[in-house]
C-alpha cells in the first residue's frame, strides 16, 4: 500500500492509535500485552485497536512459536513510513 494523505487513510488515527504507532516505531517488535501496558489500555482494548490497525495495514501480528498464547506486533512498511512522517 502506498503512503496516503491523512484524508485518504482507510481509518482515522485517534490518540490511542497514534500512541501505538509511536511506541512500535520507537521499540520495534513487541508482545500485544506490552503494547497494552505501554499505551495504558486494557489487553482487550489493545486487541480491538490492533485488529483495526492490522486491517488498515499499519501493523502485522505473528504468533510466538514457543507460546501460542502470545502474539507479537510490529509495524508494516506502510506503518513505518506513516510513523516517520508524524
């Protein structure tokens, strides 16, 4: 996906999504629970936010091969470009 203008983005970037983008841009690969803790949101709230961010192709998630309860989150190339512009 090409970097879009704010007006062309498929979802609105609210404060929490901006915070998630900034945290992932600064720290890189993180567990979902770590994202929730850094952003001061509940794990359930983080899951919903990350679902929408994944649909918009800002982030990608991967399962931990050693613990199926754990999912890792990172920015996509699109998410990294967007975070660098903010």
